[in-house]
């Protein structure tokens, strides 16, 4: 049987694709497939298959996949459930390497559906063909410009975050949320029922993928526990973080997962223990999944638990001190040398301690030297957190100048901290002016996270957990 690694390679980077059930009707899932491929800039060959059409969107249409004159690397099957087994048999005869079955009505419906899945897999394996799905939304590779997906039209950015979801709708939410934050993906795979290829198979491929730095997984249930643990350990050894959101804690959640993809959720405490043992950072909210993934993607790895906080609000400084301490992070006292250097920059009335409650006057007076200022703190801490309020003045021209100065100062400082290997997080309240939006966008373009107060804590805590996992693995050999 063809290996899962080789098969997933054909899935994410095929040179030829058959769309079985191809349509021009955008209200149908089968009508989204060819437009999605074209929208993604697919450079390979596209072969629509539909016995009732001569052409689809200008492409010659074939009555069945066996009539296609060339080799087919991947096929997407989007037909009613009763027709799927016949399509699988024809793909097997054609020696298609991998098939994506988006059609539903299989294992998630009960025993009869599971029997259909098993029969389908037996047919495929005789021909050395692997299957993604059924009951899935397919996959997207921004790395290779391939969109074998029924996802609603969206134009994700290319990046280094890979996403695996056992729910297509959740996958769409994650990709859209990342896109809204200016963050890109390398690949997305909607696994569906996992009748053949499983989450652990895709995870193994992505651990080896040079285009992926961070892996995000949305889990209803894990079918191959031993392989998952093996691959999760490999990811930790390669310092490639896995961020997981596992559902099915409650009885209702378990029942819903079973009826959704046929996944058995299992005992949540077991998942929690496995995640902790093998270095998977677990979160409980989709928003936290996005924040943690973006932190790992855009920041150097955290190498300790010492955090330096600079805030233009005493209240925010107190809040972060509490939140970070609760998460097991430390706010170290500054050394005498650092205090002496800071005294040269700050007003004589400034109380120099960590968190550093900085006045707005002191901050703006030192904006041109912000990189030197934060570099001093980088000697004391493993990560730097900065809070600034809205940059709003009554004088619009003066506000524009101020925003530009702050923007450039933060970019210089962030780049210097990145060179020093220190994560840097900026928190600012949401502005509504166009100039303020331009300020935030400029920072995002430079991969500088602009987060809410809570998101800063989520990001730092996730990186801290990952560091603890890596340190423990090093101690254990």
C-alpha cells in the first residue's frame, strides 16, 4: 500500500486533478471545486467528470474517470452517497493515487454507513489508492497553489501555519480568523470521517514539511493513538509546536462528535495527559487557538519564564502582573545596572521596577530610542510586553506625526528584539480612525502581533508551556 506520506504529497501537490460530479452551479458544492482550483492559481491539469455534460467552465468533460487520457494524481468525489462506491471503483481502475470524498452519509450515520466506508476502503486499497474523508471539505495548500476544497470563496494568505480540522466549518473559521489578522497558512486539511487517512497521518506529513512552522489541530477524536504520540514527540524534537483544541468533554459534546464525523471522543483526562506528555499545547477556545498559533508563527521561541512589562497604564501593569503570575510566569526585578541605565532615560520621578508603569510623556520622549530602551529590558527578561493606549489627539496633523513616530519606533524595536531572540507583544486598545488602522496594519505587515490584554496573556502562556515541554524533553534525553 502506498505510504501515507507519499499519498498526502499527491493530495497537497497534485499535477493532475479529476473533479467527479463537476458542475457550473455555484450553489452546489460540486460547483465550487473548479473555481476554487482556478482561484488558487493551480498550474496542473483539470479534468471534470460528469456523464450529463460535454464541458464545464471551458474544460472538456468526461463521462467517467476511466475515459481521461492521462494519469490522474488526485480525484475529488462530490456526488450523492449511493454513487460514491462506483466512483471509487472507477478511480481504482484508473490507478488514481489519492481521492477526496466530500460526500456525506457514511460512518457518521451509523452501522450501515460504516459498512459502506469499509467496502470503499477495501476497493481503494486493492489499487494502492488512499482516501481523504469521506464527509470532508477537502484541502488547501497555499504553499503549492492547490485548492481541492469546497470551502466558500476566500483568499487565504500563504504562511507557515498548517491547520488540520475534523470539522470543515471550524477549518473555515480558523482560516478566516487568521486571514483577518494578516496571518497566512501553509496547508489546511479537512479530515472528515478519516475512514483511511487519519489526523495522525496528516500530522506526520506536516511535521516533516519544511514550509510549516506551527501546526493547529481541531480534534473530535483520535483514531490512531500510538501514531499520534509518536508524531507529537517528533514535532517536539523538531521544535515545531502543535496547538490543539479538543472537544467532546461533556456528554453532549461526545454525542455530537459521534454524529458529526463518527469520532469516538474518549475520556478527556486521557487526552489531557497525552497532550501534556508529548508537548501539545491545549487551548479551550477558538480565539485562543488563533492567538497561540500566530505567536508561534511570528515570534522567536520563548526560552524562559521571565517577563518584562512596560505599560502606559498603571492599571494594565497590575492586571498583567496578576495574570502572568497566575500562569506561572515571573516578573523579575531589574538589576542595578539596568536601573542605572533606565534612570538616564526616564524622568527623575519615575519608579523603576517591573512592571514598569511608564508615563506617556516619558514614552513619547524616548520613542526614537525605543529599540535601545527595550534592548535593555531584554537583558532582564525572556519576553517583552508593551501596552500603549489609543494615539488620539485633537490636532489631527500632530496626531498623524505622532502615530508615524510610534509606528517606526515599535518596528525598529521589534526587529532588534527579534534579532536578540526575544518575543515581543504589543497591546493597544482598538482605534477607529483610518490613521490608527494604518498604524496597526503597518505593524502586522512586519509580523508584530497587536493583541488585546487577554490575548497577550494567552500567547505568552502558550509559548511558556511549549518551552516547559521542550525543557522537560531535554532533561529526559
